[in-house]
């Protein structure tokens, strides 16, 4: 079930990705060819704008942003902190 945060992530990423976003929020965006390491940096920049937070360099690990659900959880947690 998509949460409002996941829906926001989907809306932010849709114009940037190389392949359609998966229906499964837990599917790997890298394995499906939706994102690669270069597109991830642009995606994080857009997500920072959307959620109004900054991602520290120490958090720039692709595994942290591998799925729509992980991305949404990360940004929600950072926003709540």
C-alpha cells in the first residue's frame, strides 16, 4: 500500500527515471534499471527540494535509496528528526 510519502517520491522521480517505476514499492530500482548511480544523484537533489531537507554526504549510499519504500522512509525519518 502506497503511503503519502511514497506517492510523493513517485511523483518526484517519475520525470527523471530511465524505466517505468515499479508497482511494488519494495522492488529494487537499480536491478530494474529505473535508476543508476548517476541518476540517483539527480533524484536525491529533487527529493531534497520536494521534502525540504538536505541529505548529508555520509548518507549517500545507493542501498539506502534502493526502493521507493526505503526512499520514503528515509526522507520521512529525516523530516521528523
